[in-house]
C-alpha cells in the first residue's frame, strides 16, 4: 500500500472524552501519516473503530506504561491530554495535584524516546502543566522552549465564535488574539485587535470578555453534571496541531496564539501570538497596542498567572 506523506503523531490519553474525538479528527487530517493512540485502557477498541475510516493515516493503539516507549519512538508531534479521572466541580488546583505524577511519567518518557518532538500540552491546568513539563524536560537535559506549547486554542475559537455572533460575521473569517493563559482572569481576549476590525462599546467588551473567560462554565452548566468541554476542546486541539504540522512542513505565515516560554512580559510563560515553523515556535510576538480595559486586564492576568506557574513547579518539587 502506498504510504501517505505526512507526520507521525501520538495522542497520550487517546481513549478519554477529548481523546476519542481528537483521534478521529487527526485520523481524518491529511497531514498525518501515522497516528499512535496511547492510554491506560480501551485504546484497542478506539483504534479498531477509527481504523475503518478510509483516510490515509495508519492508526495503532498502545495500552499501559510498558508500551509507552514504542508509542513514542519516532513521533514528531505529541499531544498530551492524559489526566486522572475528575468531575467538573473539581478546582484547577485539585486537578493539578492529581495530574502531576501522570505528567511526570509521560514527560520523562518523551525525554527518553522522542526528545525532539513538538509537545502540545492540553492536560489542565495548562498554566501550571506547561511549566511542570518544562522543568521535567530541563532535568532530563532535553528542554527546547520552542517545542513545548500550552494549547489555548479553545479560548481563541470561543472568542472567534462569540465575536462573529455579536457582529453577524462568518466565524471562520474572524480572528481574535487571546493572550495570557487558559483559566479565568488569565484569559485575556484582545478585542481591540480583532480581525476584521470591529469596534465594541464598553458594555459589549465587558460582556464578550466575560463570556470568553467563562466558556468552560457555560459548557459545564449546560452538560449538568456530565462533564466539561470535550468536542470543542478536541476541535481546538486539532486546529492547533494542524497549525504545528503546517509549520513543520515549512508553510509560511502560520501564526496562532499559544502559551509558551516568553519574554513578552516579566513572566517565564505567557500566551500570545506565535509564528510556527520547522523548529516549533520560531517567533513570539509582542502584544501590540492595548486598550485601557486590556491594560488593566493584563495586570490582573499576570498576577494570577504568576501564582499558577509557581504553584505547578512547587507541587512538582514537593
Ligand atoms: C475548557 O476551557 O472548557 C477546558 O479547559 C475544559 C476542561 O476543564 O478540560
């Protein structure tokens, strides 16, 4: 059989509620030639199911830590969704404590078996899990800040959708930069920089900013005990993964917001626009001119973000 040209991608946490729809979207993506699905259970079922899709990517399932080495070897992009079971009421802190040990074992394995891969971190809370992964890679001697991304794309797709609704635009043609991080007040949409240019009253700005920040709660409440965002999360994860793969392929002008190692503010990690290329994050852009409302939001976001970054590292070390 002719093998489709493309990239080798692994999803860690592939049998979960975000993992399964993400795996389906990646299996459908023409930039993917090999798709490894790793989890602690049920990946063979998901693999058999997706394996019947008549798309180019070859999908292979792996279960349990003893198969992690084979799952990771040769991979060019790793998407980490893995986490301990949780309910939607859990705070970001509780989620973090449960997830740190899982992340430690996955990141150690990545450092050993595919140290040059791009890593897209989705496991929450991203504001802390990215600094944690960076520390683990530093200890292993493989850290490359250009190759580690916290995926904040869900905030961007929500912002695009809500702004499009407010202005009766096609959401596919709207681009809202969302900076800061991926939790509460750290999520700062730059409504003054929307493309195509739109202007908003102070009330509209307040309403849209809050709706974007509270997107998670909106879904949790609508699902009424049945979980948090999974389908839109999978969509956003695939959208960002595709941007990374297009960057790796050498496409020009791929710019997306992501939470990365940054010198744009005094914080070591910050989400802003990033140019994606063959080596990962090739350029992290400055924030550009901010409105007064955004400047105030930025100060608040930075304070909260500093705590989350610090907290991640101290839980890892404790
Ligand atoms: C969201 O923003 O909705 C997600 O991060 C949900 C979650 O907690 O996984």
